[in-house]
C-alpha cells in the first residue's frame, strides 16, 4: 500500500478506544479519528507509535468520512448499524466495516434471529413469539419451566429478563407488549426456554464468505461479585476462555458459524463485519446460540485486541471490501483480562463529573493499558461522564499474570464513588 490508511472509528466507549489503539499498531494504518470518542481518544495516547495520529472528531459519520477523506470506517455500536449507516457509506463509495441494515437484523430483531436459526438448523433455545397481550398467559404457561422473556428490538442490553416464576414472566411480557417497558422495541416479545450452562462469547470477523475466529472470551454481566445484582453492559472480561476447548471451538464453527454465514448469503443478505455469538455451553460441551450481536462486544474487545497478532487494519479493510485474507490476523499466545471501573449509581443513573486520578501511574505499570469509556477532558483534568468509566486491561503469559497486573492497575486509579468487581476471571482460575 502506497499510503497508510486513515480510519474513522464510530463510537465513544472502551471498545472504540481499544480498537483505535490496536489499529494504530497496524503497519497499514497511519491515523485514526474517533467520533465522538472520549478523553482517551481526545489527545495523543501515551506510548503511541511514532508517526501515528489519534484524535476525536465531532459530526455525522458520512459527513466526517467525506470531509476527512477516510479510507475506512469502523462502526462500533449496534444502533447505527441497525439504522443502515454501512449502506449509506457504501452508497457514497466509502469502505465500511460492519453489516448492512438487512444483515444487522440478526441483532436488531430477536424474532428475526430466532426464525433465521430455525430456517438454518442452528442449535438454540425453543421459543415462541407473542404480539397480543391477551395471549401472554397461555403462551407463558405452555412452558414447563418459567421462560426467559425478551423484547424483540434493541434495548441497550436491558431487554432480557430471566424470570424466576411463570407469574413474573407474565408481568414482564405484558409490560413489554403494552409499550410500558421499552416502547416500540417491545411490540413483539420472545419467550424462550431457559438454558443452563456457562456463557462464552465468540467473535468472527468476516467478509461474508471468508472468516477469522477470534479467541473465545467470557464477559461478566452482573454488577456484583459472584454474578449477583442487576445486569450491566459488562463489568469485566478475559480471553481466551478455557471453557471453550479446541473440540468445542470446532463444534461452534461447524454448527453455528458456518451455517450462519452460508444462510445469510443464501438469503441474499451476506453478513460482513464482526459477528458476535453469545453462547451457552452445556455441561456436555454442546454450544447453543443465545443471541447474536452484529458488532464487537464491550468489554470483550478490550481483551481481544491484545490476544490477536497481525495487522488489524488490513483485516477490517479486507472484510469491508470482500477480500479478507484469513491469515491477516491470528490468535496470539497471550492472555488478557479487563476490569471495568464504573461510576457511583451504575447500572442505574450514574453520577458524573468526578475527577479521575492515577491514570498515568496505572498506564506506566508493566503490561497494563487503560481504556477510557465514559470520560471527558476538561482543562487538563479527566472527569467521569457516564456509567462505565474505564477498562483497566492487562495481558500476560498466563490468565493469572494478566489478572494480577490488571488489578494492580485498578489499585492505582481513584475517583469518588468508583466500583468494580474483584472476581473477574475467578471462575476460570479456580478450575
Ligand atoms: P441477551 O441480551 O440475549 O444476551 O441476554 C442477556 C443475558 O440473558 C444472556 O447473557 C444470558 O445470561 C441470559 N439469557 C438469555 N437467553 C437465555 C436463555 N435462553 N437461557 C438462559 N439465560 C439466557
Ligand atoms: N459485553 C456484552 C456486549 O457487548 O453485548
């Protein structure tokens, strides 16, 4: 390539900060713009390779892409993908990493995803779709055990309730269908059989045909230690997850990844971008599909970016331009772990405006990287500005080394009201 790429990353979370820094490590990338970004992408990051540039920019995606003449757009969050931003960019001749609006329905509509899974024989929970509040009672009672209740549309990770009783499932499903809970996203409700096992996330980068599977990761969704308390966007993650053995990984590829990519091609809506399969691994080692996301996970990305080798810029541009080289990136022989520091009040209403101390001390620790999420820079100070504030991430030769280094990083950072889980990775380390 004659010239190093200029890449626009869309989003403002820890995921986007991690993607931006990993892109800058790529030989093929010279500059990364992040829109709207956060305090971590606002200035040159410490330790940025020489000759590389990073900055936050404001404005609409297409407008920035055209004004800045970027070579590639990488879309972080699901909402713009489901809204069709990739179709819009491609129509303007700008290569974009992410699925079309039609392919993004795998995340945008759980009813679409379940029907697709049935059409293509993907292993997943038995389900029913309900649209009439009058039909909820009978539909819920048709399940022997209380079913999981899911709003059809995007609900920022809050549209799923694992009900403890049939009565609770009825109350929740009714609130969704009457529009009380999630507005239009709850016009259709999916009831599904509750699956039992351990969860894992598998990310696949694909150009619609060829694909690369990233190391399996494990998220920690509940706010409290021991998986207690309400769900969050994710309080920590690690990769690779030893739960997914080579045999299970092969099974995931064969029974879920390949038929999904084939099915999407057959239906005339090939999936390009990153497909994130949320999986339940049963006691017998069978992978079952819980959900699809059509973007990188957050905080999974923070660990995936340091457990792959190769040129990420080449891989994402290849996926966007239907010419992915399956060996552009490969698993690194490394482990990584991220601990999320959240603001007081999260996952409810977080308090904002608290000053963050110790960022430089943490970043100077060996093997530690601090990714910003809800932060903003005001007159040289970094303030909290969201729910999840920082992802303190470390890599190491073993999961234990990565975990210990990440928690040393956590110990170096302070802000009023900060909370985090102390048990990230514990389950894998106890094995
Ligand atoms: P989702 O947004 O679909 O990932 O669901 C959020 C969380 O709800 C998942 O990570 C699981 O912990 C749980 N969940 C979703 N579907 C099921 C299911 N069928 N059985 C058990 N747990 C589920
Ligand atoms: N960490 C879960 C997600 O990104 O959906």
